């Protein structure tokens, strides 16, 4: 069995017809090329070149192998070119995954502020639910993900961008009288459920918290997005529980109420430790980590 390096050396020796010229192209010594070629012939159990003074003539076996070596060499070139771009191209596209609500409420301010400081930066933004984003990040689909309460994983680097609390949103014309809504006061009020609403409690999920507290909820509808729940609340379909960050950016057609007990959440940036990052992606990640303490002020701008 020979490696891609042996194939690369064979390709250049065949192309150049000389060990010396092949060594020059590969930027290595001539003895190293000779040794590598000899090893390849030994492992393949084939004679690849006939030596004639300073010239090498390929054997019929080498003629057959050369076209396959050319394909391998082309793939090696493409691989090295992509790797070089990942490291050196400051304007490569940054692939970001985020939840739909954060795509509307958080990302525009973050991206606009960053692009003012780094003109020409390009972004590709994909909106998915938090659990889906984490799975995609494991598959190296994104450079980074911004989502609610990601699960702890040794595979991820994690930076908290914002901490807050869940709140009750209600139609203005049919809202609770008190500014604070006690979850234990839920009776038969209609609620719109946001699936997999994650929290920073030990249970990590609103459904589990309600179950632990023995609180039954009259769920009249379920949705995966905060925007749909908010729209239904505006139409007086019922109440919903969402994060206070999303509640703060929505219209004046809803009333917002603190919850008792308080249920916290975090918005985090996560990146995969195994993902090779471009200069541009690493710069944006460093930027988010640097401004994480002041991000609330930026959000409010």
C-alpha cells in the first residue's frame, strides 16, 4: 500500500521525466524523490521507470497508472487549495446557524455592527430550531451557531451572549391584571405552546418544569416558532410563554408579564472544536466573545 505522497512523487517524476526536475517542482531534495519512488516501486512490485543516463522512461505499467495518478494529484491540489483558503481568505463566507427568532431580533444588529468594522464580510445564515442546529454543528455544517440553551458537549466551545427570563405574553385587551403572573394560577386559560422551549434550569425544558410543579396547561395549539405564537396572541387566541428578549422586540399589541417562579434562559454562541475555520469565521467568533459582556447594549441600539 502506498500513500498519496508516493503517488504525487510518481506523477511529477513521470511528468518531468527527471528526478532533479521533479524535486524542484516538489521543493524537496533529489535524493528524497529517488528514495520515495524506489519505495513506491517496491510496495507496488512494479518497475515504473527505466533509467537512461539522466533521463527516465516510463514503463507500460507506469503509462497505465499515470492517468489515475493525475486524478489523485488533482484532488490533492484541490484539497490543499481549499485548506489554504480556509486559513488565509479573509473574505470567505461565514456560515451561521441560528433560531428563527434570533435571526429576526439579534442577528441584524450583530451583523451590521460587525460589517461596519469589517467591510466586505459575507454571511450565510440558516434558521433552524436549537436541537437541529446542534446536530448540524456536530456534522460541521456551520462555522458557529447562536441558539437558546445548547446542551453541554465536550465537542463545543460555548460563549454566553445574553441571559434573561421567560415571560408571559397576552393580548392587551385580555391580559392578566397583575404585572407578575404566577404559573400556579394557570387554570383553563388557553395557551399556545412553543415546542421544546429550552431553559437554563436543571430540567432544561419548560414542559419538564411544569410537570415537576404539577401544573396542567390548556394547550390549544403547538408551534415550533415564537413568531407564530406571538401572532396568535395578538389575535387574542390565548397566552404564550416566550423569552423576554423576543418579547421586547415585538409589537405593542401584546402585554408582557414576569413569571413566578422565575425561569431563566441563555442565548449562546457555540462552535465545533473540530471544525477548521477560515480567518473570517474565527474573527467573527472572536468578536462575539469580546462583546458578549456588552451585547445587551448593542441589541438595544
